[in-house]
């Protein structure tokens, strides 16, 4: 069963005061659920989420004919592309809405953040 060790949560960098519009969550490699399964669960429970548009751009169709250089093995970009999503945290969402979203994620992952 999944638990909180199965996800990476964002942290603000030192001396920063971010204005979060979305809260990115990355499922770790050892997480026994897939991003698709979790996002399907959230959607079925009326919690909006989106895959993070980022990751390994070299795997996108528009890059087939492109001329580019790769530095490193792109492991992190593949991880973001396959395992990261975000939920909205914009100001129009009430505390109850945000707690509902967090509860749906926690219950699916069997975690208590």
C-alpha cells in the first residue's frame, strides 16, 4: 500500500516567498500506484489536477526533426514527464476545497501528510 514516502512534495527555497498557483506532486519510482490511476481517482472525486507540462521535451513529436544537444541522461526530466502532476491552489479555492483535495490524495495513497 502507498504511503507518504511514495511522493515528493515541493518546498520553497530558502529566502523565498512563492505565490503558489499550483502544487506539484511527484510520485516516486517505488510508488505502487501510477499517476494515471491517482489522477483518475481525483477526477472521479471532482478534484481538478493536471499533468505538469514539462519533462523530457526530446520525447515530444515536434522534436523529431529538431536540432538539439542533450546534456546528461535526462532521468529527472523523464521522471517529471511520467510522474508529476499538480493540483490548483489558487485564491478562489476555499480552505474546505483544499482540505477535500488533500484528503482524497491522502486516502488514495494511504498517507497522512
